[in-house]
């Protein structure tokens, strides 16, 4: 298993290296984590890998084609907000979408209980954290909760489903795509 993970990591670093040489741009990921493995393996990438929201904040969005008539809130990904200090770009991107009613969720920067394998290894505590998050989330009366982390997405979907909510959980890229 470890050999397979190492091979996948090396393949990913190789792909990023090719991307870097061909495009002379910053590699972008939809879930940038503080794991420095690619940067350690390829020093040219150090400090250059960007989260999607950081990159889009710099390059900008094209002119929207549709009005997005939904109320949206945002759940911070712990690794982005605490480790990488990325808080403003996702919110700013959502706010630029025409017709969006953005509402800030209380405690948006507090973990939803997913935390990688935490929800599996510590399911009771993870569920307690999730229930607290559901209280904050339900108070927003949002139609959509946008996230930057697939673990958060699955955790929040589970919580909302258990509460019988019709709120949709989607990745930030899906929220942005609503305008195009």
C-alpha cells in the first residue's frame, strides 16, 4: 500500500512538473493541503501551488452568463483557513456571482467534524461537532453551502440529510459554475 501511495505521489509530482514547464503558470488544486510532499520532491513548486480560489481571485472570472438566484453560505476548509490563511478569496468569488445572496455562517472557520479520517476514527466526537455545525448552518437559511474540501462536503451532506434539509452542499467550483 505504501509503495502504491509513493508511486501516486511521484506521478503527481511528475505531472505538476510537466504542467509547470508547458504552461509557465501556477499549478492549481481544488483542495490544497499543507502537505509539502510535491514541493519537497520538486523545489520549483515551493510556494507556487495555489488553491482554486486563490488562483481565480488573481486571474479573475469571465463575464457571467446567468444570474444565480440562490442564498449561499460558505464553510471554510480547516487546512485552507488555518494553515494557508485563505479566507477572503472564496467569499469574494461567491459575492461576485450576479444574484447571489451571500450570508456569512457563524463559526464558518470551525471544523465540521470531518477532519480527514477523524469522522471515521472518532465517529462519536465527529458527530457531536457536526451537530453543532448543523445549528450554525441551519440558521443561515441558505439554499447552498459552498465548500472547498470534499471531506467537508460529505460530512455536511450527511448532517443535512439527517436533518431532512433540502440545502445543497457543493464545491466552490460548482457554485461558481452556476453563473456560466
